[in-house]
C-alpha cells in the first residue's frame, strides 16, 4: 500500500490580519491579552475564518502495543494497554473525564493492541497484534507503517465529519515512550541520554536499561533520518503512525490540532517531516514532564500553553488546554470594541 498524503495549504494571512486588526480594537490596553491574542490570530489563519469557532473539539485516542515492552522499558506490564482501552470505553480514564468537561466528541481506535479488546465502541483498525521488538527486529514493515498513517487519516476525516472543529490526538500503549524517544533520536540526532525519560515511572536501573535499548535499536536499524516512514517502521509504533496520519488529515482540512504530550508531539514531528506545512496547524497544549518533550517542542518551534507537571498522555494535557483555545475565540467574538462600548481609546 502506498499512502497518498493529502495536500496542505498554508495559513490564510488575510484572515489573520483581519483578526489582528479586530483584536486591536477590543476594549483592553493594546496587546494586554498577550498570547491569547496571538492564538486568536493563528486560529484565524489556520481556519481561514476571521471569527473562528473551535467547539466542539474531537479527541481521537489510538491504542497499540509495543514488542519492546518485553525488554523491561516500562514500569507497567503490557496488559495495561488493553485494560485501559476498556476503561476508556467505560469513560473512566483521565482523558475521558477532561474530554467530557469540554464537551468533546471522543473516539477510541485499536490500531494493534496485543490482545483484541472486543467491546462495543472500539474502532477496530487493527494492523497487527502489537509491533515487533525493535531491539531484535523492525517494529513494522514499511507497508504496515503506511497503513497506520492511513488509519489516522481516515479517523481524522470521520471525527471532522461529525463536526470536530479542533482535533486532539491521544494514545495508550505500554512502551510507547521508548518508541517515541527512538523516533525523536532518529529524526533529530538527539542523544538518547538527553531525551529518554522515566515514562510511567521507571526506577534508575530501568531508566538506564531504556536508554541502552534505544541506543542499541538505533545502531541495529540505522533508520534514515530523511525518510520519516523508514523511522516509523523501524523504531516506531502503530498508534504513533496513526497519530501522525490524523494530525496530517486535520491539517489538510484546515482544522487546528491541539497537541498533547511527548508521544503526540513526536507524532506531530513525524507528520511535519512528511509534510512541512502541517506545522502551520499545530498548537502545543502543554509541557510534559518527559524530558524529550521540551526537545521536540523546540524542534517544532512551539511554546506550550500549560505546564502542569503532567506525564500521562492519552490526550489529557491537550483536553486541559482546550478552554484557553476556546477563550481566545470567545475574546474575538464576544468582547466589545472601543467604538461599540463607547470607551475612550488612547
Ligand atoms: C494505568 C496507566 C494509564 C495510562 N494512560 C496513559 N499511559 C501512558 O503510559 C504509557 C507510556 O509509558 P511507558 O513508555 O513507560 O510504558 C502509555 O500507555 C501512555 O499512554 C498510561 C500508563 C498506565 C500504566
Ligand atoms: O507526555 C506524554 O505523552 C507521556 C509521558 C509519560 C507517559 N505517557 C505519556
């Protein structure tokens, strides 16, 4: 299968400029709403609407397992992935709580959990029963990597078709901070020593082991930094490919993407390396505790909205940041101007 990447248009500069002029007429000292003003101007460029609407948001959670989990690189066992998928179907995961709070459309997609979770409500897009152990073999074939991207593209279309005006991508997959770290090292040349973190909470010995696993997997496969698909196939993960596809799909529909933590942001970097204009549609939701997150945010040139010491994933940090994004659009639509309110301008 050869996945065809959708065309992506840059931001609409005229819409941004009109929104900038409107924001400067609102009843507040010039520039006093700081980054909220910048956010409104960026949202106008992304959507092409001078008064953008971001409700309802859509949350896509992609789930898959990782062969590398067998190397003791997570504080939790692999069964947790399937168990958390079931928990999400019942609405009990962190992301579900915060997604309900913001009135989000939610979808949970199985791209390759080790043991199939048969529950109504799970989108079955299984490509294989977990990726290969990157320490011994490629995580996926090139074909499987392309199929994972296609799943993301399809799910972005589905949630946008149901009305989502912002897309949040989340994930669950024990071992996926190892895969994300390997992708980030492969794409940027970052030293694993600097970007590999403790994930779910590894102790010192586990953390050292995880760094060694990433270093050895990269030495074994030598992924081509200029070929994001090669990187995804060799040291990536099924849900990470799907997240990259969904991010690309949203960007192609001019729907802003609100990024979650380390894993989602690494998926965004993959998407940007595939189609650079994707970067125009990204908003960084929060800064995760995972040390590689700061590194990948810098690579993308994005400053996060929140810094709450989160290290959960699932899309949780992005759902928490959403009210700020919504506030930026309400500021544009609902605040009075100096003229309309009869307030003296300077
Ligand atoms: C109960 C539980 C719920 C989670 N929700 C997200 N993650 C997060 O932790 C995992 C990645 O960390 P590592 O690479 O260390 O395995 C992923 O499942 C991610 O979504 C969870 C992890 C656990 C244990
Ligand atoms: O930042 C994240 O996305 C993250 C960090 C730790 C564990 N799972 C996810």
